[in-house]
């Protein structure tokens, strides 16, 4: 899911994501934060104050079961 709030002309975005088992969660979260911030600022011209990542769950590949 995605939550978007605008406070003082700045955007605060909350993302709920699912990650694959075995991935580095901190690295995935950081990459998502950077890409979302860049896209919103570049394409919409809005200043992003925060991009908060919430790990909803960890998915286990069928190969690992």
C-alpha cells in the first residue's frame, strides 16, 4: 500500500512492501526510498520530506520450500 501526506508543501510517503527471502532488507528499502524520492521530485516537482518503508512481509520462493 501507499500513504501520501502533504505537510507544509512537502510530501511524506509511506510504502508497505513485500521482500523476497534472502534479500538484504536494508538495501532494498534504501533503494526504494531513493528511487521514489527522485521520481516524485523529478516528475511532479514536489519536495519530498520523507519516504518511510514498512516491510509488510517476507516472501519465500517456491524453490526454497
